């Protein structure tokens, strides 16, 4: 059976102007230019996508992602962006269901599911985020919460679409609580497809170290397969 590639995605959130984004891309290329065993994804703000793509040039080992999208193809949805618009910017991945979107903007599993299906229809690979809060974790409801999120977010996807969907475990309990999730421990799990990196992804060297750690785990997995 073919070994799955680990995916490490940088979620810049609402950070970096175009010039900063370009410098990051250039610096990251210097750090991981020859990396091929791990899929690296950068998800800049919409305003910086084109410039980052330009800065990456012909680099094949770093893909561009978007942080969100609407499920409709077009229409009167002020402030939104469609999958087709992302494809027009040469975006390959799209983050869907991030904890901040769920908590701050009321996105439900049903909305996440609509977006995932629309992404597949447009030829984008969705990175579907799931994760429990600190309260849910301390009550012992981790498996229940993650199962509900997975079932709701991935409902009605075909087998092919499921294979092309990235599941990113996002430990919400580690955000702003002082409790840190161990990235290497999570990435080494056999059923974890990827990881979203928040604050550490804003520094190219810090992000590169995470990518290199994921590469080591990938190589160890391939040797033991």
C-alpha cells in the first residue's frame, strides 16, 4: 500500500502584507528547497496569494492554500470568495472549518460539509479541521466530539473525494491556554494526515523546523512500512 504523504500547512490568518509574504516565501525556499517527502502548504491572506505564488516561482514542493471559501459558485455574497476564484489564483488547497471560523463566525458541520463538497467540485483539496475545546477535553468527550465533526463535515462525500480530503486535527484546547500540543507526537500518528501551524508559521525558520521534523517522521514511517 502506498504511504500517505504528511502535509504541513502554514495558516497565516490575518497577518502579513504582500511584501512581508514575498520575503517569507523566499526565505522558506532557502530552508526547504529540496524537501519532497512532505507536502508543504502555505495559506496566506487572500490579498497575498498572487504575490506568494509569484515568489515561489517554479518550486514544486510548496503549494498554495486559501484560508476559507464560500460554497456557492457566484452570487450576491458580499465579502466572500468562491472556489473558482481560488482556482483562478492557482490555489491547490483550501482550509475549511477552522476553529476560529466555527467559534467566531458560527460555521457548523453542515456549512463545512457544503464547502468541502464545493471544493471538490472545483478541483481543490479541502483541509477539513476538527478539534475539541479544553472543556470538552477535560470532560472526556474527545472521541465523541471528533466523531460528530467528522461525520457531519464529510457527509455524502464519495470514496474518491474522501481520499482527496485532508483531515487536520486542530487541538483547540492548545490555543491560548498555555498548554502546548506536541507537533511531532501528533504528526507521527498513523491516521493523522496533516497539521495546521498557526503562530510558528509566521517565521520561515520556525516553520521550516516543523517541516523538517515531519520529514523525519515520514521517512521513519516509510522504513517501518
